[in-house]
């Protein structure tokens, strides 16, 4: 869902509960978000990477691991996958990591599968973000129903945090005034970068992106000429650069709660890639001519 003026921002996601709380209800995004990013070698994405990543899902399922994650595959930019894990706090992250290290059987399986998965990758990196509620707008979502994410990153010029917050407040107030369907959760990078904010908009389908563009006139009308002038001034003052990308949720690479699977089994438990189709019923033998 496009959350801001198109010349300014392009947009992004929200998540909830280990990242992920119970389904069939909206939940607030996690306070701490860990993202692992994998860049896939040419020709190694798709079913080949699904098969490799499904081994990690099987490892976690067998261990009945309590912390879940969502996998996103890029639909723009370089071929890459994002794995999102949410926590209530850094302490909760530490406890999860310690428990994993102490589980020798699970650690061994994941290490083995990581070696095989590494053959498909160009590189990997990791980031840790913290939620900023003041910069978010209607972020609660039923994550089990989300199928796409618009993710926009902003590098804010050093020393211009005040202008950045004023800019986002202006955008939020204008969306409220315009009555648009915009929604997003904003995270500030804690580790892995500097002066970066990432906005996530979770969409049930890409039809929500169409709606966002269709609502642009509402936003402009609510902003007015003076508001647009101020918005552009603030953008020039505080934003060093920005980038917006589109991602699709990949259920084959995601380890999600059973409640999600029960809510949308056709999506979260798809048939294995390349599964043989059911054979058609045999036709009755033709009767001999009389």
C-alpha cells in the first residue's frame, strides 16, 4: 500500500507476534525486528531455493521451535530473499539465541543445511531494527492474510532527525484528513547501518497497490499547495536517499504458527513443487458397433 506522496516515498510492511501472534485478529508489529537477507545466484532461485529453504522449515518443525519467521522473495531489484523474525525485546532475542545454541541436535541440522544452502547464494547480511510507533500509521494487521510487502528504506541526513519527524507527521496528518487506506510500520535501524528507517506496508493482494495510486489525488487535495511546498522542503532538507521495493511472501520458505495454517491452509501449506497431478478417471471402453 503506497503510504506517501509518490515523489517522496514508495512504501512497505507490518508484522506481529514472535514476529507473529495468533491469526484471525490484527496484532501490533514486534518491537525488535531481525532481518536476514540472502542474495541468490542467477538461476538458483525459484524451486531450487525453495527446496533448500524447506529443510530449515522441517528442522524447526521437528524441534517444535517456538520462534517463527516469514520469508519474502523479491519482485523488484536484485534476486534476494528476506527472512523476518520479530521479538518483544532484545532480551527475548538473546534467550532465543541461547536456547538455539544449547540445542545441539537442531544446531547441527541447521549448520548442515546452511552449507548446502550457501551453494545457491552470492552473499548474506543481517540487520536489526526497532519499531518507532510515532512514525507508523495504522500498523496493526492480520499477518496470516498478508501476501505482499512494499518495503521502503530512507537514509536520513545526519543532524536532520527533527525535520524527518516533522515530514512523517505531515504525511500522517494528510492521510488522516484525506481518509485514505494507507498503512505502514516504521522501523529504525539499530545494528547493521546508520541513520536508516524502513517502512513496511503489508498487503493482502497487489490490488491494494492499485488503490494506493488511485487515492493519490485525495492525498494531494488534502495536502494543498502550501502543504505540498512544505513537504518538498522537508524532503530536500532531511532525506539523503530512498528506495522502494516489492516482495512476495513465500510460504514454502516460511516457518509460521499452526493457527496461520488453519486460517489459510491453501496458502501456507501449498503442494510441493512438481507434485504429480491427479490422474484423470479412466474412460469406459467404447461399445462395439451393433
